[in-house]
C-alpha cells in the first residue's frame, strides 16, 4: 500500500511515539499539577473521531488535526512565551496522548477509511474458526 510505513521505519516511529509519551509524561510530572488533570485530558484528542460522523474525509481531516504533533508543540511554545503554564501543561498531555497512539500503531488517517493510516492497517480482530 502506497504511503504506509513498514518494517524497521515503522518500528522506529512507534518507538518514537513511546519516547514522546514517556518524555511528555515525565515533564508533566514536573509541572506540579496533580495527576487528575492528566487523567481527565489524556483521551480528549480522541474526541476528534466524532468528525467521522460527517464522513470519512472530514473524519480523517479532523482526526489528523488533533493527532498532529505540531499543535501541542505550538501550545507548549505559546504557553512558555506567554508565561501561561496551563497551556504548557495541556500541550504536554496532548503530546503524551499522540505518543501513546503512535506507540500502539495508530497513525495519521487517510480518507479511504479509519483503519488505514501512515503506520499501516489497523489489525482487525480475527474470526478464528473452530477446528
């Protein structure tokens, strides 16, 4: 499939996601905010999946918007320059979520379907037949 990463590069991208998850979580721990906020916001980027209610193209676009590292990085930079630590905190949680997704193999989506991403096809549960 064209546009899908496989083999060693796919493994490296997934490990990179794990690294982002760990680094962002450790940095969050240094923010002295309490873990309730982390837990409350960690899955918030997945609300972008609601875009699929408007169709595959809209869903992929909105999902990718919420799962693109540039936006939490911009949030962290803006928070740093504006001396708004809550923005830094939100950016760290957002980046941790994206890293978590990447580590699990959930990549940026193509409009051809939710299960098709730059990290490959999402595995479907097997329907093993009994022998």
